[in-house]
C-alpha cells in the first residue's frame, strides 16, 4: 500500500513504576534521516531504537521523542566517584585556606557536586527497560504508519485519477496523429499547384517531401513509450513497499516524451493536449514528493 512520508504517532506505557512516552513525526526527505531525542539514562538504546524504526520507515525525515520517568529503585546501583570527590575536597580546602573560611566541608556538600554521586542501571535492568520500551515504541510506530497509510491512500486516489486522464489524452493524441501525413500530402499538392499554377506535380519530389515530413512529425515511438510509462505507474501504485523514487523517475520520463511530442506537433489539437498532460504531470510530481 502506498505510504505518505508525513505522519505522526504517539503512545504511552506504564509498568513497574516506570512510564514511557514515545512520539514519532516525519516530513518529506529525499533519503531516510532518523533523529532520536531521549533521556541521557537511555542513550545506550539509541542505535537499537533506530534499527527498530528503520524496519518500517524507508524514507523521510523522522524525529523521535522519548520521555522516561522511573520511581522504582529496582535494578539501580548507587556509585560514588571517589577520585573526583577527593579532588573536590582538596580544592575546597585550598579555597578555605586562601580565603580564611571556617565553615566545615560536609559530606552532603560533596554529594551535591556534579558527577560525584552516580546512579547506574544494572545490565539486567537495562535489558528489562529495552523490552518495555519496545512495547511502547511499536505502538507509536503502528499509529505512525497507520497515519502514513491513510494519507498515502488519498495520494494514490489523486494520482490514479490524473494518470487515467493522461492515458485518455494520449489516446486522443494518437487519434489526431493518424492521417496527418495524408492531410499534409493533400495540402502540399494543392500548394504546389497554386504556386506553380499547374496541375502537373512531380510525384518523386512530392514523395521526398512527404517522407521528410513524416519522419520529422512522427510521434509513434513517443506515444508508445508514454503508454508504457503510464502502465508502469499504474502497476507501481498497487505495489507494496517504497515506490516514491521509481514514480518520480517515471514522471520525469513521461515529461520528456511529452515534450518531444510537443516539439514535433503540427496540430493545434495535439499541442493543447500536450499542455494538459504537462499540467497533470507537474501536479503528480508535486504529490510524489510526499510518497515514501
């Protein structure tokens, strides 16, 4: 199913006095760009989180926000950075002597200093937290993907309508192009008679001009390729997985063939149809920029 690159998903999970909140949002991007913002205590999980998201997101600029609150003491180790604490004490004593301060240095004062008291998760606790986080992460991902699919279905309907319109216009171009050479022969024959004021026209020379005209104005190859590209677009719109880049390439090729038809056109009807097709292709191209 077609997916949009924009989307939003959120989920919350509470278990064992721990609370997890995950928010995922994404916008258009040429490639996959995943940014994770999470508490420092969970920083060891960043790579794992990216890998989980990458299994369901292939394109887009994705921002992931994770909040984590824990009130449980289970699985925690309290560590004191003794070398750092001693350095603090030495420097504080020097400061006392230099400024003739008499206030005592208490253990409570030392514990308040940066990085002296460190709370660490045990390895077992880290594994438990990861399993719990995966639950809420997958919930948020499912909500996020669902929103992308809904938007993708809307884009698919719009693009399909425009592709079918292009297909009809290509058929009209083919119909108008049929008989152009015969029409040109008649016009050229009449024009020669008018200019030379004679009913005798050299058939060999006339045939040469007709061949040159037919070669320059023939759009059979272009319309054949255009029809093929239209068929491929319709197939891609029904495929699973990311198809945005493939569709973008096909639209470029369709635009190229349409431009060639326009440059060869000797019919106002074909020229008008070419303009209509180019307008539709531009609208499709804008929509495709939001497809994964």
